[in-house]
């Protein structure tokens, strides 16, 4: 490109660049301060749907205010964001919430609801094994991160069978139904899934379902949690309200379904026995 | 003999650490047909994440980048890996050609049955099981019970016989239409579309002969307001309503578990495994145009959701 005033342009170029950089920095700071974000990470699912979640939630949230959605596929990145106490609402699994709360205080405000339930139970199903004592050498399929699956298995096996854990291979698959069907066609010896996923299999593939038997089951745990960083600033309240009322609008309801939920329930309306499970430590 | 028996527990104790040390020092060669292909890269990354804690060393070889396949022969001779993991058809062919008696594991090989396999060959297939494919169709589109399929008996007779049984077990009705030179698609497409709720497009080279045929199928389906269910995202541009394919990272993790079993000399029941994970693309926009509902409770299983914007 040629210019009528090459000398002037060359002399001013660094200054213009510096001014533009400062402007960009100011813009990003202002945006960060005024845009609240919903941060999402769920180690209980391996469905790579982050692009779809981002598009659908951004669409919905931006219509409600200066809000955006940020899904994470890596636990470390999500926890770094939390450690920096980024302004916003955190959607995370109750298993992760309980683990995180020891080091990064969070306060759960909403709990997910699916088919009228607040909690789910994970179970271990197999076609060929008669009991958990036969697990050494087995491959167990399940949805979610390996950390999560190993912890679920540990809980299900208890102290009596804890020694079996190192002798088991885990296969992380995108969703519960994949894990259950992997047992059906022999890729896995057993599957970790929720009870409700096993019930879904009964509807879509009754023959495979009939071949499975439950070897062990875990304790009930909450569905997704919506939490804010402690100490609470109060600035998150409008965004929390937007999330709480999502189910009242068709687009919001559809987005909740993408998270496996039908709606939210406020923690302060739950029975004390349930609330106790979440107010940690 | 009695003394030997008495020694057995000690042998067992000492043999195990030896086996695990051998596994920890195992050298694995990954032969990738083309690193620039995203699916190959994904499967390799997932394999490495799962395998790295258990392997001594992982060596990479990219067939495209290397240019000369003979370099692989030299690498195998120099490094003498304990296992070769090949990604894609080209890599698999070269690995079996130069690998000698080394165990060769494959994935991302389309229609692996067309290759001759030796006793040291293992793999993860590229296609989901029929049972999973049809179960997930039933899960996402539960109201569509009559499934139409067009096939050429020269290519797909066996697969359709399996599908017939699977559909019976799942409570679905399979409406079949064969085509060949004497019975071209044009004569039968409209008749089939009138009788079905959803068209299941399978990977049959006799049916998907060319682009014009594919367009004809999709245009006809759209005119009859019938959604198309198929196996590859490549058909989304034509207007497929639902695609269920194998999940690529899961294939990499499966391959890693198989590699461990091979290195530990564990008995392997299935030398070629069916992919365990599924990847779902739902075209909600297209279904809306066809006035067909989908199961909203299945949305958390969907990887890609296409809406009308």
C-alpha cells in the first residue's frame, strides 16, 4: 500500500498502536466488570456439546441482560477461574461442589430438578458378573471424568472391596446410555450409570435392559448445583434470578434439558436434612 | 515337585512386578495416516492421555508428513516398538506391511473387514453396532416407528438381516426397499417414502453411488415430509435430521485399554471392538420444518444441536 504521507504515518504508527492497545484494555476491563458470566463444568458427563451449550445459552442469556455462558471441558481451567473469584454464577456437579468447597468456598443457591427429583443414585450394572467380587480384570464403562468414575466406584464398593479398584480398567464414554449399551455388546463388563438411565434403557432397548443386573449402588447425590463464590457480593442476584426462572420460558426450558434438567429449586426452600448435605464444610 | 509347588507363591509375587515394569517401559509407536485430519488427531490425543501413565515411551509417525513410507520401515527396525497403534487405513496398511510380528492395533479404519488380518492384529471399528444405532434413533425420535431403508443386496444383505432382527427386538418396523440395476431408485423412492415415518440412510455404496443420487433421496424425503436418519455429519448439508456416529475420543480410549491388555498379555475376547461411545447431531430446524417432534429429554445426550436462526 502506498501513502501520500509515508513519513507521518511511520512516525505516528507506534503511538496509534499504543492508544489502540490502551483502548482495547479499557474495553475488556469494562466488559468484564459489566458482563456477568455463567461458568459451567460437569465431570459427570463426557458429552462434548460445549459449542451447542455456548450458542444456546448465550442466545438466551444475552436476551435477559449483559450475561454470557462459559462452559469448561477442563477441570483445572474451571477451578482457576473460581480461584480468581470471577464474577458470576457457577454451575457444577454436586460431587465437584462438595470437593471444591474445602479449598474454594462456594455457596449453593439452586439445585437442579429432573422429573420432580432433586437427587439421583448411581448404580453398577453387569450382564455376566454375579457379584462385585468378580470385578478384577473387568472394564467398567461410565460417563464422566476418570476421577469422578473412580470415586463413584470406590463409594459403591466400600471398604470391603476397596482392594479391587486398582485391578479394574475404566472406560469413559460420553453418556450413561453408551455405558449401558457397551455392556450389552461386550465392550465393557459393567457400567456405572444413574438409575434413571437404566430406566431409559428399559424403554428404548428392553432386551438389553433385561440382561443387566445391579451389582452395587451408591448414595444419592444432587443434580447440578448453581452456586456463587463466597463471600457473596450480592451482584450475582439478578443473574441467579434469570437462571432460576429459565424453565418458565420455552427457550430457557430447552436449554435446561441440554443440562439434563427440568428446572431449579432454591436451596433455602429445601428440608434442613437436605440442605445440610450442601453447606460444607 | 513339592518344592516347586512351595515356590509358586513367591514366583507369583515376584512375577507381577516384572510384568508391570515391562508394561511401564513399553515402547509404543503411533502411526497416523494424516495429522491434519481432526478426527485422527482427536483419537490420537485421547489414546495418549489414557496411555501415557502406563507407557515408557510413545513415538509419533505421520505418514503424510514423512512423505516416504519406507521411513516407517526403518523406524520400526531401529526402535523395535512393543506395539504399533495405527490411525486410519493408510497407517494400518503400512503398519501391517512393516510391523512383522509386532502387535498392530488400529482405529479410524473405514470398513476394516476389507483388509486381511493376522493373529497379531487388533482394533476398534469405525461403525457403531446396529443395536446402538437403532436404540438411539428410538431414543431421540420415539414417535417414528416405521423405518424405511434402501439397500443394494450385493452390499448390505447381511446388515439388513441383522437390522430386521434388531428392529423386531426394539419394537420398530423395518420397511425395506432393495435397489439394483434392474430396480433403480427412481422407481421405488416415492413408494417407500409413502409407507414410512423416517428414512434410514445406511453406508451402502450401491445406493450412495453419486452426489445426484444423494440429492434425489434428500429432495424426495423433504417433499414427503420424512426426516432422514443417517451415520455421518457429511449429510447435514443435504438436510439430514439426525446423525448418530461413533464418538472419536472414546475410540482412542478404547484403543488405549486394548493396548494395555495386549501389553499385559491379558486374554482379549473381541480382537476388534465395536465403538462404545456415540456422537449425536440433531437438526432441530429441519425437524421443525417437517413438523416432527423429538424427545426433549434426550437433549443432554446431543453433541450438536442445529436450530433455525
